[in-house]
C-alpha cells in the first residue's frame, strides 16, 4: 500500500487504524449491550464512549508530555497510557 500521497508512515497509519477499530468496536458493543451512564470519582455521568474519549485525550497529553520531558523511550509512555486507560474505565 502506497502511503506517500499524505506523507504518512506505517506507524501513523496503524495508529489511525487502531482508532477506527476502537470506534467500530465500541459502536458494536453499544448496540449489542446498551448501558446507562454511571457516575465515577469525577461525579459526572459517563458512558463507554465518554470514557474512551477521555482516555484518548489523556493519552495524547501523556505522550506529548513524555516526548517533551523524556524525549526517548516512547514505548514506556504506552505502558503509562495503558495504566491510565484502565484507571479511567474503572473509576471515571
């Protein structure tokens, strides 16, 4: 597959494919198993989709901060993001 039309790299393409896959998966789960919003530690009502958005937004900031402060060893930031995602889906 030629990605040069947008100057994309394979990691960038994989990143967006994962995001698209998450959105499709959460849509299917939402249709099959509807949920009612719940309140977490933030005291706001959230659904699975809200928690996914909070996770993606927070992960972007974690990666940007990691890149600015550490500058290298980005796979460790992925582990931090996974821990953050687990906490968001559990307690928010």
